[in-house]
């Protein structure tokens, strides 16, 4: 399973990528998660990424490509992957094709998550994540059992720095300008499949499975 999830912030890519990765035992490779871990640990990558991340802008392509190329070479990704949040620009998509070709592999499907802007904003403004490991909640759609605490590890739930309203606006603009052109990139290659991401988690999950079956991936 060599799959990419595309779509605007808040469309539910991370939520569905996690489910799929668990079900099919392939790694979820989420570039946003990798960057948040790097920033939390204060690594060189985290220091380089922070200013871009905090403004809701994209980290430079060459930085992200190196991160993903290294991750795809790890043994656990040899049987497949769900890439979540990468690629985000045409140069990243071209770079991904090159890396996969070097590994003797190719992308099988790009799933585009589509939802109206008001749905995206509602999801992002109500999202809470656990401080320890980034487990994701929503105050209405996926509330934790104990308010303010992660169900998995009991750690404190916090809001993401880039989920502030002004940064969300910027991220949505950046998506339209830099990432939306990827839709054409994958459509031309016959890899694009869209799902209506505005339904509940189960409904979207059913659509993702249907798309993967239709594409012959599962
Ligand atoms: P990243 O972390 O990738 O953020 P994003 O793409 O903006 O996506 P989100 O994580 O906000 O949303 P999602 O679609 O995963 O939604 P989720 O499942 O969490 O990137 C952050 C930043 O890192 C970027 O701005 C950039 O600076 C940098 N970056 C990352 N990758 C990069 C790259 N390749 N190149 C350059 N820079 C890069 O769901 C959202 C909420 O909705 C949750 O609360 C969830 O519980 C809820 N929810 C999910 N699905 C449903 C549903 N069906 N119904 C109701 N609620 C739902």
C-alpha cells in the first residue's frame, strides 16, 4: 500500500491515516507530526522548521524531501506507507516520485479529502491534542473520557500553536495556493480519487476503503 492523503487543514487526513495504518499495519508518515516532534526536542530540523510552522507557511521543499526520503528508507516502510501531509507542492510530488523510483516502487493512489471551509474551521478550532504523543481529540466530535486528559496516556490536552484563528486562515490560503495544484498533478497521472470528508469519521473511513478497493490497493 503506497498511498498519499491530500487535502486542506482539518479535513481529517491524520484521523483517517491513523485508522488505515493500524488496520493494514503500515506506517503513517505524517510530516506535521515529524516536525512537531522535532520542535519539541529542539533538534536542528525543529529549529529550521519553527518559524515557518508558527506562521502557517510551508517548510522549504528540500528540507521536507530529505525528511521523507530518509523515513521511506526505514525497514518498517518497505511493505507500504500512508503519507499524510506530504507532498504539499509540485516539487515535493516530483521528489517523491524520484525517491520511490530509486526504491523500485511507485505511488498507487492519492486520496483527496474535500470538505467545505466552515467544516474545516469548526474541526480545527475544536481540536485538542495530547502533549505526550499527539493523540487527537475534538471537543464535540471526539471528546476525551476525562475532560482535558488523554484517554491513552493521561497526559494533558493542549491546542496546537497553529490552530489559532489567524494561523488557520494563513494555512487555508497556503493550501489553496501551493497544495491545490497537486490535484491536477495526480489527476493527470490517473492516481487521484476524491472522498467527501464532511461526514463523520466512520462514513469517511468507509469511503476511503472503497476508494482503495477500487484502485486495487486493498
Ligand atoms: P500538518 O500537521 O500536516 O497539518 P495540516 O495538513 O494542516 O492538517 P491538520 O493536521 O491540521 O488536519 P488533518 O486533515 O490531519 O485533520 P485531523 O485528522 O487532525 O502540518 C502543519 C504544518 O507543518 C504546516 O502548516 C507546515 O508548516 C508544516 N508542514 C507539514 N508538512 C509539510 C510539508 N510536506 N511541506 C512543508 N511544510 C509542511 O482532524 C482535525 C480535527 O477534526 C480533529 O479534532 C479530529 O478529531 C476532527 N475530525 C477528523 N475527522 C473528523 C470527522 N470525519 N468528523 C468530525 N470530526 C473529525
